[in-house]
C-alpha cells in the first residue's frame, strides 16, 4: 500500500528532476544565444568591414592602373588597410575559438542527495 510519505518522496523527486531539467534547458538556451550573437553579429560585422577594405583596395589598384601608374605597396593608406584586414582576421579567429569554448561548456552538475 502506498503511504503519504511514499507519495511525498516521489513528488519531491519529480520536482527535483523537473527543476534540474529546467536548469539544463536554460543553460543550453543561454549558450546558444551567446554562440548566435558571436556568429551572426560579431563575425558578420567584421566580415563586412573586411569586405569593405577589400573593395577600397581594389578601387585603389584599379585607379592606379587606369591612370597608367603601378600600385605602390608603400602607400600609407594601402598599408593601413592591409594591416586592418590582418587584425580583423586575427579577431575572427579569436571569436571562433571563443565559440568553440562555449560549445564545450556543460551545464553545472546537479548535487546528488541521498
């Protein structure tokens, strides 16, 4: 025969399981939100800036050739654009590493009570 203590114990176990599941879901939702922000906001923004610099470099090279000149690597503006692209690519790699670390994180362990 089922006693009130048995019902109470099963209800407590059920509530504990429900609470742990809710915590795990919340953890995973937060983790996916962080990854999404990094992928779709941070990375996309940097990629757009890199593309803009590529375009500016291409316009410079085109203008130089169109006017019969040879593009000059010593041009300070060109050097700065190339340097900026290199820095942004490093930043992209750092963000991708951050995403990998976030993906590896696990929800906190739930305390086992006897």
